């Protein structure tokens, strides 16, 4: 069927199969979103996601990997990062290098501080912008200048290294 679109979603015993022209598929999908079946489907997907996250966390704990809060607290302690801007720089480094996150919105950074037992930075944008002005962070192109994609510059890494050797 030329110009045909197909949407197939399966969650447990609920299966949705839609096929046809774009307008037809969009119309039927819109109608389905108003039904209870769609709500149940979304709930099942959320439940499966939560179960997967829980299983991953349990596997990490049982394998002896340190809890993220204690690992971040150790980083702050070992590198003697006592000032909040340095701690924020350390958090970006930790999330990027240890947890391999490319996207670290404020809730993730604040959560990392809370997990470590530290007071979250509060106005995170202020800290991130000041760190950028000092040349310690940069925002990659193609990210619409969003602070959540900040990465450490060479100067930022050197600053952390200097803090840990003092």
C-alpha cells in the first residue's frame, strides 16, 4: 500500500494495530487516546518502565556498585570540593563521566546532591552560567543553549584536578 502508515503497540494483552493514510491513522489514534484502552496501555508502559528501573537499581546494589549518593559524596570529599560552584562542577563531571548522562536537567543535579546528603545548589542556572563565564563549562552546539547539556572544558577539568591536589 503506497503512502501507507502503520502504528503497532503491544503492552501485555493489549495490542493496537493501525494502518492507513496519515490522516486516517492520526484520526484513529486520536480517538483511541480518548478511550480507557489507551489509558491502560500507558499505565502498563509506565509500570514496565518503573519495574525495569527498580530491577536495574537492585542489580547495581547486589553487584556491589556504590550507591550514587555515596559515590558523589566521595568525589566531593576526595577532591576537596567545599564551595557550591565547585560542587556543581563536580556534579556535572560525575553525571557525565560516571553515569554517562548527556542530559542533566536541574532535578537530576539536585537529586544527586540530595542523595549525597548535601544541600542542593538552589538557583542552579546562576551557578552554571558563572561556571560558563569562567570557562569551566560549555554548551555543545545543537542543544539550543540549554544548561542541562553542559560539559566540562579542559579548564574545568584542570580546575577540579587542582582542587584535588591542594
